[in-house]
């Protein structure tokens, strides 16, 4: 599973979802889906804008967590 760390970065930067949407131009609904990790796909353009605002690398936004095998 891929974990999207937008909520973590928002907290670290003391930023709201609304302000992230305004700074990146990403629709508020999409920012919310990223925050709640319900987004189904990521646009490269969105990754670029998020990295710009958070001053980070794409790897700082995403993390691979192996699925638990039962």
C-alpha cells in the first residue's frame, strides 16, 4: 500500500487544507482526498506543486508500506 503523507506535511508546516489548495491551485476536493488518502491516482503536476509548496522531494510525500499477509 502507498501511504500519502500530505496530512503529516500539513501538520509539520502548520498549514490548512484550504491554504494548501490556494497555494497549489489543486481543487479543495482533491486536497481533501490526498489528506484522507482516498485519492485513486496522482497527477505529476500535483506532485510537482506539492513538492514546491512543502520544499520536499516526491519521496517525502509517499511511503510504501507492505500489505499485511493473513
